[in-house]
């Protein structure tokens, strides 16, 4: 399924309450615009569900559980992800996760197509991937803020029994005020939902995966897996180098690095990195989940202590 081709004028026809519509881009199966509703700017996202039967759509909307496996139509998985993303935006009240806008999940038939659309908070800022590719390294204070904000997002997801499982620079935005927000919660994994287990290995980004994700050990997947990914992000953001991946590495070598091989200390790559922050990152990158932080709150507390040391 590809993202729908829509013009700004067509969006206005579909959603007449939206004004000042501007095309932002396409990502995955979604086409994204910015718009104003009652004077406030939002993002409005569209998916094309034309080939999904009406009955399947209604069943997915009426149920809190999904029946999706790798051999079933991927369009159903896309619908489930969209619904999950909206559910999480409704349930998590934190500035470190994107909020739902005034238009919830809405279906419309337009020019013989079945479209799904919804609005969400429009984050003004820049994604972390772009920042670290341009600047190579962020400052120590920025790194601490990044750690605290993303750990807070992971905590709120875990409070509703979810793990994000795709924490990476492209899914993190730095707001104009210097704080960070975690995106793409549609990929989040509900530990109470057995139906998504079989498809687990097909999602996520390989160089941002925990050892237990690569081993497909479901019992080991909890918030600590997301903390491992946060460790990769902090390491890369503060040193300019990925802890496990280098150019020319094949997939087997990469997996071995993540699962078995020890990582070089980030303080070896950045001399002004305090040992307290170095220890936090190395603990996040522990191969076994029980060697990482036992709670997100304990990680946030440690990062706050490092911030005080640097003042």
C-alpha cells in the first residue's frame, strides 16, 4: 500500500474545517499536510484503504485486538498501526509524545477511494537524524535533555504496557524550545496482544535493535529494550558514531556486535564526556536487560544528577 496522492485543494474538499493547508511530505503509507483548525496548526495524515473491505475496517474499529500475521494482507497491519497510534495519543499525556488533534480517526469515500485521516499535534522543530548528520555531535546538555525526554516517553508507554521498539534518530524530533519528542507510536508493541508476536521480527530498524529483539525472545521484551535503543541514540548523538555499525559491515557482523561484542566506551571518542554520563550509556547498552536500569525513573534521576554536575 502506498501513500495516497492528494493535492491541497483535495484535502480542503475532504475536510472543509481545515484551512491554510500545506503539503509536508509522504512517509510509509501516509501523506501528511499541515493545516489550521480554529486558528491552531496541526498535522493531518491520510492513508488509502481502498482495497480493504468495509467489513474488515469495521471489525478493526470495533475490536481492541487484531488478527494480523505475516501472511495476511499488509494493509490490515497498516490499519492496526494507525488505530494503535491514535489510541496511544489518546492515552498518554506527556509533551514527549505527540498529542492527538481535534479530528480523530475518520473514514471518507473520495473519488472512488476509501481514505482514513486524522489530525495530530504539529511539532515545530527538526528531527535528530538531520541534526547529528549536520552537526556530528550534540552538546552534553542537549544529550542529557534528550535522554530525560525520551526516557519519559518510554516510561509513559510502559505505563500502558507498551514498548515502542523503534527508537531511532529519525523518530525523534527536537522542538524549537530544545526539548525532544518521540514519534511513530503506531509501531508500538502491546505485550498483552499475542496476535502481533509472529510479525515481531519484521518491524524495527536493524541497526537500532536490542539483543532480545534480534533473538526474538518475547519474554525479554519490555521497556528495557527501548532503553537499549535509547543508549544507541545517546551514543551516536554525543560521539557522532554508531556504537555497533560501521560502513562495510555485513548483517551477520552487525548482529554479532549487538548481541555479543562489547562496545567501545563513548568517553574514548569524546574526551569531554563525564564518566558519570559514560557509565549511564554503557549501562543502557548492557547485553542483558536486567543489567540496564530497573525503572525509567531511576535513569531519569541519574541523568538529572549529571546535569547538576555540569552546572
